[in-house]
C-alpha cells in the first residue's frame, strides 16, 4: 500500500477513478464491454513480462472455454472465449518481437518436425489463394496459424524448462476434471447408460462427446507416464494420481465414443510393440501390410461388415459391436458418406483442393443417393469430413494431405528415436507417453478431425512441441535425478 501512495504513483488514482466513472455510465446505458479492459491489461502484462505464467493460464482455461455462439444467441461464430482471442493476441506479439530481431532458437527452426509443420502451413496458405471460398480459407489459415504459433513455436521455448512439460499436462488435466464432473452430473440426470445423451451433455465445453473423448485419450497415457516418472513420491500423491487415472478411464468409458475406445486400445498395442523393442520401421511395415491386405480383400471384408446389423446401443457390449456396423448404424454410414465425398472432391481438384475450411460448404453435390443416411444434410451445417487426412486431401489437395502426414511421421520418428536412444529415464518415459497419446489421436484422426478447435490443438501441437523440446534441450543434458 505504501508503494501505491508514493508521489510518483499518484497518477494511478485519477485514471482508476476515470475508468470507474466511464464504466458506470456505459453500464447505465446497457454496454458492458469496458468491464473486460482490466483483464485485457492483465493479459498484456503477463504476455510482455511473464509469458510462462500466461501459458499456464491459457492451458488451464482451454478445457473450460466456450464458443461465442453459445454465449450470445444469434451469433454464428466458432471462436472459443476467452482462449482464442488471447492466443491470437500472443501470436501478434510474437511476430512483433521477431520483427524487432528477437532471436529464436535455430535448432528448433531446423528440426524436421518444424520443417514439416512449416510446409503444411505454407501449403495451406497457397491453397487459400486458389480457394473457391477465399474468406473462409483465410479464416481457417489464421486459426491454424495462431494455434501453431502459440502451442508449438512459443511452447518449444516454454518447454526448454523440463518441469514446464509436466506442469502443462497437469494444468490441462486438472481443468479437465471440472469438465468430466460436469459431464457425469448431466449424464447421470439423463441416465448413465444413455448413449444418445452422452453426445450432447458435454456442451458447451466440447462440441460433442467424440472431441471430449479424444482429449481424454491424449491425456491418459501421459497421466500414467507421469505416475512412473518419479520413483520417490509420498503415498498420498501416488494415491491421488492413481485415483485421477481411474477417474479418467471411467470418464472415457462413459463417453460412449467408439472411435476413442478403439484408438486407445490400438495405441496400447503400439506401446507394447515399442516396449518389446520393435522399431518404428517394422511397425510401419506391419501397418502397410494390413492396409494392403484390406485393399486386396476389400470386397470380402465389406460383405462381412455389412452382415453386422448392430446399431449404437445403451448396452455396452452391443455398443462396442456396433463399431464395425456399416450396414445400418447411421453414424458409421455417415462417416463413409463423408469420406467418399472427400475422395470425389479430391479427384475434381487434386492439386490445390477446394480451399482450407471449405469442405462443409462444398461436399453436398458430391453425395450419392445410395450412400446418404438419415442424418445426411445438404445445408453445410453437418460438420466436416470426419478425417484429419481426407479433409486436407479435399480442401488442400495431395500436398495438403502429404504435409500433414509428414508431421505425423516426423513426430513418430523423433519420439521413437528419443525413446530408444536416450539414457535419461525421465525423458524416455515422457517420450513414450507423449507418443502413445499422440498415436491415439493419429488413429482417431482417421475417423474425426478436431484440430480446428483450441481443445485438441492445445494438446496435439503442445505434445508435439514437447517431443521437439525433449529432442533439442533435454535428451543430451537432463540429469536423471529421481
């Protein structure tokens, strides 16, 4: 208090008084926007003087952010508040600092993952120029850019401190507990076995249960990894960690997201392959053989799948069985409809695509009557291509698809290299945990796509940045102190 009343600080009081008077008048007139000014000033302060603190604030807010369209009726906007405006502002400050010759670690810029991400961003920008809907595509590019700049480029510097990687996971995980509790309370009101209610009770925090479950799948392997990183931890902390992991697993089961269940089970198989010492090349060979066998016996497989008539059900075993039903399950059939549309769109515009973010507005004419389902729509309001791979293929052409695939491959290669070569126990465990979590999303990405949201971008790009930071900063230097 004594500091505030010094002569040199007396200017603060008339400014605060003026703010109170103006804000009171605006509130009287029904305008409330000036109330946000103190928060904006606080965020700017942290962005300039304590970016680490702001990163922790952002990651804690991500699971709790809400789309503007849910807050203000009649506004059709996918911007999530308060996170996306903050992230966009940090991106602008980052570019200003770069322009004024603030150095950025060249080891990060030259890293294979960074090169793959940069190529992906560059191609998205190029395909914006040829887009059939330039305004939509530019919006998509800017959204992708601020997520990548903050959660990847800035985050790699943030993760130069090893403990920040663990804290980042914890901050998201603890905020996610609030969402899980909210989800379970609302689901319990509708009935814990009500699979249809699980689709929407997580709103407004996540747009549906599949995005929510994808986030859980990314976090669960890392929560397990953190449990094993420190050998010497008191019993109470270990008990809380085990409780949290079990709580997350229960939340995943009750999400009723079949894609998430399947991706986590396959990611677990991938982990055991790595644990047994199978090299990435060998596992890619196995995947290649399986894909080849699918195309060789495609007709026989589809005939077999069409015999499964089990739809989504409140019965857990029947709900699991419905994963392979492409005959009558509307969700599965609609995905196939969207994927086929994406392939037809790619054939029409194989080089540049229709433009980033345009799939949902352009796919309707590419639907075939025999493939349409009871949930099909021509209005452009039914979502996107439901694939992180086929979406870019239709929107940005072949190089859009290949550039995203390059991110996946370089990330998997880097993480597996760290896991097999590092002698540092903490780094080894964290590397495999991050890789298994990301691998679950690489698989999930074949059936859904969420990287246009802050919820999954914070985890996907953040975990990718952690792997790069482990490779550049921690593999050769981190002391193995438990």
